[in-house]
């Protein structure tokens, strides 16, 4: 597929990031004891901040800070515990890096406090449909909003793309009703969230159909179970498989890649971007 044109994602605190000409990378920073591939490694403020800064050094444009594991069967975390985990990390990073800071939460109260602490983006894995008040917070604060599709806790449509349009259509209605501007929204098709291996593969194969929604797209395949099912690898050894999915999705127009291993995905995406630039140069030379 041809490379999508560039646009700017407007986020909180007067910031923005250009999307399109180059793949943007969002580094996963789990301040949790039980995340599926790195639980407990960065569950102190110092460890999480050090890891986030290392990810930025490796090429991350955004660091996504989460205080509750979203893996199936994960322990419940109270709002106060979630906030105690993430807010000190955000406050520390605000003074240490120019990278954008994202808060990975579905809770409106946490989202508000995180943006006040310095976060630029709210990343909601329930697509505004668990606590719709997040949309109003995004509109009020100017935060960037990442709206993710999920199949959890509901009946899905049989067709994987039809279900994307159904769910994300509802989410976008919530966002627009609250006054969130289109230029502040990115969509995530939610790889791995109540989707089996074949559904995830189908979603990769048909990813370009999501451009009908006319918003930038984020891909979050990193170390997911379906990558393990295909490669036979355990979670910590799925970065090469993840990088392969990143390239496939970049060639179909994904703009942002949420990953654990920044360096390997940065290199893979640099190759994809070079190919896309050459393709566009070739097309321009032969259509002038």
C-alpha cells in the first residue's frame, strides 16, 4: 500500500507529533508486578524512569506508562494503587525527557491526574466505553487520545473488520459528543484483546481497510500470544516476530508502533520507511 500522507497529532501541554513520514514508536513501560512479559522488572519509580529514558535513547518518541496489567486474568488494581504507581513516574519523566508521555489507563480519575502530572496522551484500552468521562477530560485538557478496540465483555461480530467499525464507531461517537477534536485522536485495533490467532492474522492482512475511518492508526502487537502461536516462542523471545508484524503493518499505513523492544523495531521500521520513500520517489518520477 502507498504510504499515507503526514499529519500532526495534537496532544496536551501544547505539544504535537508528526505522523506519517516516519514510523513513530511508543515504548511500553509497565510499572506493574504482573504484566505478561516484563512484570516486576520496572515496578519501582527509579527502575521505570531509567527504563523509559533508555527507551527514548533507543528511539522511542512516546513512553506509555501503565500501572495495571491488561493481560487476561490479571489481578485487580485499585485506582489509588494505580495512581501511586504511575504518577511519580510521570512527574519524574516530565523533567527528564522531551519525549511524549502517555498514560495507559481506562479510569477517568487516573487520566485527569496523569495529564495534570505531565502526561500528553491518554491511552484507553476500553475505547472510552468503560468510563466515558475520559473523553470529556481529553476535550478539557487537550490531551491526545488513543482509542483502542477490544472484544472483551461483549458479543463480537463474526467479521473482524466489521467489528472494528462497530466498536470504534461507538467510541468515536462518545469522543465527538464530548468535544474531542479529530486531530487529537489515534485509533488502535487492539491486537490480542479477545482475539484468537486467526483473528489477529486476519486483522494484519486487512489492516489497510481501517483507513476508511480517516484517523491515524496505532499497532500494538508486541510479544502478543498470537506471535508466540506463530513462532513457537515464549513472551520474552517474541521481539523478532513482533518486528515482522511491525513491518507488515507499516507497509499498510500504521503510523505508531507500541513495543517492548524499541531498538529492534526501530531498525525494522527504518528499513520499511526507506522502502516506502523509494517507492514514492519512483511513483513521482513516473507520474510527473
